[in-house]
C-alpha cells in the first residue's frame, strides 16, 4: 500500500541533513475595509521580529481585503520562541476581522525557492492555488502530480508546492509567479497543449474535493 508519510520522510532525509523539521506558515489576514495601509505599516514595523518572513502580498482577485504572508520556521519549536509579542497582536486585533494560519511542509520534489528581490520586482502577478484533496487521497495526488511536474516546469515553475500539517488538513498549496496577467494566460495555454500535463491535470483533479485560486500582488515591507 502507498505510504505517503514514509515517502515524505524519505524525501526530506534525501534533501536535508538537518535534525529539525522546517515548516512554513501561510498567514491570511482579513483586514477591515480601508485598513490595509495601516496594517501593512504595522507589518513593516514588526518585520524581523518574527521568524523569517519570505513574502507578503495583498489579494487582487478571488478574495478582497486580504493580506497574505509566508513565513519560514526552522521548526515549530522555533515558532514558539519567535511568536509575535502581545503588543503587536493587540494592534492587529484593531485592524483585522479574522486571521488564519496554515502550517505547511514542502514536498521534497518541489523545495521552496527563496524569492529574490529581482523576482519580486519582475513578477507583478502571483497566483496562490489551494486544493483540498479527498480524504485518504493526498498521497495519490502527489504521485499523479509528480508524473507531469517535470513537463510543467519546462514552461514555468512555482516557488513552492506544500501540504498542510496543521490547520485545514489535506490541503495542497501552490505559489506561482507571473510577470503579468497576460503572461499567466500565455503560460497556462502553453501548458494545456502538452498532453502529459493534460493527463496529469485529469488524474490529479479526480482526487480533489475543492480548488481555489487567488491572484495576489507582492508588497514591499
């Protein structure tokens, strides 16, 4: 029987000699109307006081008034040490309606690629794709996806592909950079002309319960 956890553990051992389990945290803040500038200023003031924030975006399409941050933690224990102070959290409460946290781990065949300043400047449109696999089907989704991932990377690559450890379980997250909306349409049209990728999409979709796409715009802090 296919053992998803064994595959993930083996893959991580192959890619890293660290004894810690690196995790990523996807923070989504539903900001109250007209408060996004103040909230971003607060994030800027707190930059560097949490663990390593890898990127921050505001939503453009798919949801409104959201700020999304991706944070790296060397381990969940380190996250406890670096938790933001109570003063910051108190101020956040005045500006946001809701905040969600999704703890993620990277698939070993798609390790996260640090976002360079040049990449952030060149890519004006990012797509955050979130999938919910059917119960017990996350492993099969990963097997089917890897069969076509090499072909898809010939056209463009995501900066990371993750699965959830805490929060909404059976969640898969992709983060794709594009230079523009037209660039995104062009790349996806090219991908859908590749028969290997078309077959991959069909097989992986069969193991999903839901899909969501948000276009997000990077913010400099």
